[in-house]
C-alpha cells in the first residue's frame, strides 16, 4: 500500500517506481512498454493517484466540517467519460462549463442533480439542457438570470450566484479570476439587486453563492477570506425570504508541484483552512452552517497523469544549448507556450542513468515557441528514448489542438498492472471528418 501523501505535493504519480531494468513503472505498468503498445504521445493516468486525491478531499471535509459538504470535480481540467466516471465512483459531483462537459458527465453516470453548470456566456440551449436534467445553474450575469427565467417551466430551476469577491491571489494573470477586473461573476455591489430579483422570481430557486479566485494557488489565506466574505450575504438572503439559500461554493484552485521548487499546501491543509474559516464566520454571525462545496480540478487530475513521447532529432547550438525534439508538443500541451508553464521530466527507459546533459525539449510543430522544457538535466538523450513529462493531467488533453494537422494523443488509465484505453488516438480520417469540399473546388 502506498503511503497517503497529498498527491498535489508529489512530482510523480503516487504509484511511480523504477524496476530492475531501470524503467519507469506507473500503476504497475512499464511506461516504456505502454509507449510501444499504444504509441506516443500518450497520456498515462494513474488510477491510484486520482482516487487518493478524491479520497483526501472527501475525508478532509468530513473531518473538519461539521455541516453537510460536497466535492465537485472541475471537469474543465480534463473532461473524459472514464475520468468523470472514476471521480463519481469516489463520491464526487461534477462542475461543467458547457453542454459538452454536461453531456460527458451524464453519460459517465453522474446524475443531473450532482452537476453544476458554470460559464460566463451560456447559450440558451445549454441553460435549457441543464434545467431539463435538473442540474444547478451557476448564474454569472444578468443575461443568465433572464434566460433562466424564460427557460423555467413547471419544475423550478436551482440557481447559484457567482460572485467576483475582489480578492486576489499570486498566480498567472490568465488564471486569476477573483479580482475585480475579471470577466466572471457579479461584482459585490450588484449582489443585493441580484438577490432581490431571485426573491421575486418563484421559477428560480436560489440555493447559494459561488466564488473562485484563481488557479494554481499556493496561498491559503485568500481562500479563507472568500468564505468569510460570502457568508456575510447569507443573513441578507434569509431576510429577503430566500429559504433555500444554504450552499456555499468556495471554488478550487489549489496548486500542484510541477517542479522541485514548488511547495503547495496539502489537500488537507487547504480544506482545513476553509472549513475553520466557515465555522468561525458562522459562529460570529450566528448563522447555521451552509452546505460547503469545493471544486478541485488541477489538484486531482494534474498529478495523476504523465505524458510519454519518443525522442527524435537533436540540434546543438555551440555555446548556447542543445535541442532535442519529440513527437508531440504544443498541440498536446499548450501550457508552456500559453502561460510559460514549467514541468519536470525523465527518460522512462533510462531512469538510473546519470543526468549529465542539459537540454531543451522542443516540439515538432512549425512554431519557434513550441518548447515544452528549457534547460533541463537528463541523461544524454538518444533517438528512440522514451521521454516523460510529469504532472500533465490538467489542461493538456482538454486544451489540445490539431495544429499542423496532428491527431490528438491516446490516453490510458493504469492500475494494478492493468492498462485500459480511455481515449482513442485520432487518425487521418478523424482529422478530415468535418472538412467539406465544395463541388466547384474539386478537380
């Protein structure tokens, strides 16, 4: 049995080890053999790591929060039938931000009542679909509320209100969402009018407030501050007659360890901080404990996945650097070129070899910025080596593209020595399936 480390604090999946051949093994499976069998690039998901992250969130809430609670998986990190099914088996609901993510969760066996639909520009079709399956709709703006009012039929629609609390965290600008200058949510000065509207609209059942201040956060205090700030509005909601207003969703955002220097709090520390803040604020304001929800995404699926590549060409620029090229890049992991994201890597077939070479790992795309790792220490790479990058479960597959007409990679889940395909590799037919060639252009 693997020790119960907090998965988000580990550079590698929890089941990772090195076998007698010097090969990396994950989930009891030789990564080199997986690469041979399924091809590369290949996403490899460690079931143990994903299950352990879910367990730690659920049990920490039970341990530190005396009221009702629910963990939701933020499926934007990676929406996939198998992953949604697995986290649901661990007791989680789903946070979706589109009809596609909603449909994925439903087909994975998640009941509509355990799905929360987010988004800052939901279509009328998305809102109606969510209402039909009895999902909770997180209203982001006045248009959401107006569309919900029109969409509501005999069955009232559960509505949660997203708030931009004006609390900032230190992270990349593109993944900060709680500061005032954000496209998401109602500003606090509008919240009184929103609650009054909901109190006067019987077709909509206002169930609580939601806030998410950003992603890849290593800070605890801002998340506790958000919880306390939002709770101040619960008494006001009760005074307006919103009898079902009893859910507080503090979002997610807990960071993970991508490189050695990263030092995120553990899942337990993050949950404990928020739970204690909520309990103290409720006691101070003499409020009943609300149902407490959180929405981890990256901290669950991020550490559970590695991506395997095959090393190809090498280019040395004397006195500058050595480039090694792999058979993937920005199409399967756009985060380095988008955010300047950093990762850790290894050669899965040479785990015991000395890391005596400093190399830059470049993708195969026709883009100078297609570089996944800069100046990393590895054993001197050779053509055919299996290079793996750790911590690739979040926002890699979900943001993957077909740039340069590359098919998106396959994905497998591993555990107990078994491997199962959860995403088929795209082939040339897949790439061309949606193309249309007008008759007048055919030769």
